[in-house]
């Protein structure tokens, strides 16, 4: 099965901002979720930002000041941009990425917002597709087989050339790197090398065509397909959380396409600034343009009433 058959490049030219007030939208969303036979969650970077895993501002300067002071570069404006810095050596590259993994993947506990989402859907048949790489869905209790993390994981590394279809758990290595780092660099003996070709390694993050789609990745892609096939005749809620227009062909456009093609599917879109909904889906959709933290809080309050 080619998971790309689930993608869509159809532009949403009929986007609108829904006119219902916030309370009515919350009630409508709660009713949709309660009546659902299955829920497909689509989660993007906006969800983790709302949960507290912000990449910029004080969280960046508090944790990466030594890198900011050393490199004096426009790249060092936030954690996302810093990942594109042309580090002068492997020791410097892994000095940064080990710290990045510690701050965004290894050290954070299960965030409250993710826990609330799990509480909201745990009694339903649920599947998650996410572009987030911080492992939060797993930390709050979602089963591994129910999560398709399409873009990788901050706790894994791969051959930088993608010479073989395998990824490696690097969490313990990153902890040791973090402890040994001096002047933003790790010792040379800690630099990881590919066990197959002997070349350098890279983070398991999708950035070009060297990204490794290993056996587990393909298994989860198939489970995504199977979930949709199994539930195509049920009332399915497409619960989209913090997905913008960075990579809309993975979640945002496919969710709209599925809602158009299946009259028993409804779309709930939570996004602080990009909650536009196609007008053709207006009656089977909710688009709440507000902070996701507040929206989920209001949703749980309404659920309990």
C-alpha cells in the first residue's frame, strides 16, 4: 500500500471563517465527538506549541544561550532555525542536536494538553497521524500501533545518506552527549557513524529524500490506511489540532478531501490563526480560531455538563 494515495493537493479555495460564537462551536464539537464511531486525530506543530513546547522566545534563550553566544547567526533565533545552521564539524552538529533532543523529546514529561486530548478520546476507536516528532502522543498513553509519526522522531538517528532502511534509538547517546558537551561541542569519540557504510549519521527527521522510512514507518502507514478502510461506514470525526500550511498535504488537505468524499465524516479544526473551513463542509465542520489550550479546556467543561 502506498500511503501517498491518502494525500491530496487540492487547494481549499473556498475557505471561510465560521460565524457561530465560540460556545455554540464547542457544543457542536462535543456532540460530534460523543456521536462518533471512530476518531482520526491529525496533529501539527501548533498543538505542541500550545502545550508548552515552544521553539522560540524565552524557552529558546534560557536553554540555548551558549549556542547563541558562540555562533552569532540569524539561524540562532529559535530552535527550528538553529537546526539549519551549517555547523563546522560533526562534534558541533551533535553538540546542538543532542541538546535539542534533550529539551524537546527526552526531558519533557507528558504535557497536560496532550493528556486532556487523550482523556477526551480514549473510549473511542482512535488513530493519530502527526507531523510532530516530540513523542508526546506515546507519553500520554496512545498505543504505538495507533500513532503514525510521518516525519520522524527526535529520539532517533539514521544514516545521513539513508543507505539502509533502519533507524536507531539515540536517547541514551544524547544523554551522554549532553553531559560531555563543552563549548557547544561533544568529544570526537562520541560522534556516531553509520554501521553499514561508515558515513556520518543524521537526525531521523524528514528534510529531503534521504529520510529513512523503515519497517515500523511502513507498518504504521498501513495501519492508517486500515483504520480508514475499517471505519469508512461509521460516523468518523477528523479532529485536526494545530495543523497549518507548512506541510498541508499530509493532514490538512487530506482531511478536507476525506470529509468531502464521505458524508458520514465530520471535520473539527482547532487552530489559533488558520481555522478556516471550506464552505462546502460548513454543516459538517467546526473551525475554532482560538488558542488550543483554551479550546480543549472549554471542550472538557462542556463534556462534563
